[in-house]
C-alpha cells in the first residue's frame, strides 16, 4: 500500500508538471510553473511540496501533495500512534497586488480542498516496552476539508521562489477499522483547523 501511495503522489506531481510545461502565461506568452518543497511540513511528518501553474498575471492553479509518515507518543499511557498515507490539496489563488518576475509574486488569497487518507496503528506497551497486542488498535482515517488561505510569494533572480502561506480549513474526519469501535483511542481532526502552514522553497521555470 505504501508503494501505491508513493506512485500516486509521483503521478500527481508529474501531471501538474506536464500542465505547467504546456500552458502559456498570458502576459508574456512564457511557459510558467513553480515547483516547491514545503520545509515546514517536513518537520511534522509530511514529506512533499507543491506545484503552481500560471494561468494569467494574477490567477494561479496548483496543488500540494505529501507522503505522510509520522508518529507521536502518549505521556500518560505508554503508547505510540503511527500514521501513514497521503495528502492531496488542489487549490486556486489570486494575487491581489503583484508584479510579474518569471512567476507572480506578492500578496495572494485563495481556496483549496484538502484530502488525506491515513492508515493508523496505535501500539500500547507494558513496563518492559513490549507491545500489548490485545490493546493495540489498527484502523483508517479519511480527512476531507475546505480551506481558505492568505500568503506571500517572493521571486529572486527570476528563478528562485519563497512562499509563505497560512491555511485554516474546516475538516471532517471519517474513521474505519478498530477506530470505529474505539474512537476515544484516536484524536480526530473534526472542525476548524488553524495549524496548516506552508513554507515553500522552489524554482520557477
């Protein structure tokens, strides 16, 4: 399943790269796309980045995608929650005040759809750090959210991009497997989330 997730994310990025290499930006007739690595998400177990495709001087479509592999411990009960899966977030954004320097730069706003599919393992341990199989939980989580964001992009030497974006969103979680029988074992992400931040370093071409 992990190999499928990896191939899916690679295909998704290649698709947007193809779009970026074939669509022309209307202001100069240049082929314009920006590929970015999300440095902030790598600190939180989300390994990926984003692709922007310029449609006009102010309108950009894009997507973020990540492979998810993160774990966290429980300080009260000896337990570890491990999440593995994918995150995909297509988006559209509008530059409010921009100048064009190989790609749009300046202040922008936008909206996105966030989809996340995770396999969740919750392992509990005894005092000797041996797994207690009867207390372990295996399940799945699907997160689906609609968000709005505000950000700012800098372009240096017509090539290098830095993109900072704050992206609150309204999320709905769906549980499966053992998590349905033991929902208290896992903290879902239903409701308004304000912890999504994008810090992108990329190249325009």
